[in-house]
């Protein structure tokens, strides 16, 4: 798997198309959740992608502090259905944590987790900081992590 981290301006048209297509395929179609997937935050985000050839297998975005939350936020964490069950999600989250630490230092990182994934994110070091809430018809919980860039 080839991993890339790019800001919005660095993404090629093809990369952006594949990222948005994957997000819509999973978050809107697979999860049957009609909501505005393109939410206006992509321009201010770093885009972490895992590629197998021309196929995007995994993706997450890291949004700068103050854009959505006081802290940087990891979101849109996704693994293509055909690539699930192979440990890619854990590698993706660990890489996203590293990107956040390298870019923003040792400050808390926010993550809005689908409630059924709370234990997975807890195993990655995130801790719940809210009661469950509804977001677009799917139960979520806010979680936080203090990352370390090893400095």
C-alpha cells in the first residue's frame, strides 16, 4: 500500500474524484445516509490516502484546529469494503494520528466516531468525551486523543 498525505491544492483531479467517490459510496450509499458529504471542509484539510495501484483503499482527513473544532480533527475515516478485515483501518488511524502530531504537535485531537466503532477507536487511544448523539440519523460520540510527535 502506498500512503500519501496532501493538502487540497496538491490533490490531482483524479485523486480528488476517487476520494469523493469512495466517501459517497460508503457514507451515503452503503450506510443509506443521505446527507451533504461534501461539507466545505476539504480545502482546509490534509488528505491521507492509501492506494493499491490506481485504487484508493483507505482514506482519512485531518482538519486544522479552529476549522470545525478547537482541536485538529480526524474524520471521514474509511476503508474500501473489499479491503476491510485486513488491519488497514488501524494502520490508517495510526498514520492519521502521526500526521496530526507532526503538523500540530502534542495537542488533543478530536474524532467524531460512529457509536458502533467506539471500542475500535478506544483501542487506538481515543477516549469518549460526550454522550452519544445523533448525526444525520447515525449515533455518534465525540472522542479525544492527545498525540505525541516524539519530540
